[in-house]
């Protein structure tokens, strides 16, 4: 009999089939949310991809809140939660692994500033203020504090990271995965999406489906533009 492994900490995610949903109101009027089915996260890295408004960040936030993490980001110890949340987290059902993660964190680029402000308001004790760092540096410093036995949810981390820092983040994610961490990441970054053997879940009008890296719009559009950028610029700017 193979030995038990700690991962995945989060095994499956679905909407309670007995829940009464108002399909005319947000977020249940989003096709990918309404028809998400059962999501089975990869033990290592799962990516949520899709157009803006497709529901990927909405679902990621709901997972975080259902896990007891603040909607604005941070650990369970961050009690600042001024961000309005959708009702989705209340009807989500999460199947967890046999072992709890040693740490967990919801990292979202858009509200990281507010989380750092909250930590500063608590007073000294956590080192120098993150506001003394650039957004990208603070983001990377936060990730460097992650542990190898953790469950981490990242919402569009590329918004705070240059391409070079995205590569550094990719290497850090890999190190943490090899130490036992599990990641679920909503992203538009073709760099992050290249992580080997990751599960990529596409959110679109038909629900949520698994796709390959080379089949994502992120890969195809970026590759096409970089390979043919003079012609693509001419088409875009001159209408030819």
C-alpha cells in the first residue's frame, strides 16, 4: 500500500446542489460560476484562466473566504475584511485532505496595499513596513515567507511583478511545491502558466474546463504577437 501524502490539502470544490441560487444575480449569473461543476485541484499547482469577468477571481476569493481567509488577503490572523464579498463562499463545499496545511495565505495584488497598512496599524513586531518596499518587492517578500507545508491562493500575482520577477516567482513556487505546498492561482501570465504539469482550468461561457498550456489564449496571443509584432502593430494601429 503506497504511503499517505499530505497533499492535496484541498481536494475538491463544488456548489452545494441543494443551495437555492438566484441565477439572475451576481455571481450566479456568470456562466463559469453557475456551471462550474466539481473542481479537482492539482496537488501541486492549479491555474484559473479566462477573460476579465469570467469568474476566476470570484471563485478564488470564495474559496479563500470558505477556508477562513480574509477576502482582502492575508492569513487567518488578518482580521481586516472591508472588501465586499459575493455570496458564493456560503454555498461552496470544500473537500479537504487528511492533513491540514501548516499555513495558508490569500495573496491578491489589488488589495495588498491595504493589508500592509493594516499590519502597520497593529504596531511593530513584524519587521520594517512593507510600504518601504516597491509593490513588486513587497509581493515577493510576502511569498518568500511562505512555508513548504502550506496552501496558497494567488489572485493575478503578475499585476505586481515584472517579467523577471515572474520568473523568480515561478522558481519559488517550484521550490515550495517540492517542499509540500499546494497553489491555486488565477492569472493572465503566460510565464506563470508555463509551470510544468500544472492543471489549467479555463473559465468561459460553457463553464470550467481543463485545457493545455499551448491551447490557452494567453500563450497563443503572446507567441503570435512576439513573433510578428511589426505586422500586428500595423494591423492594430493602422487598421490594415
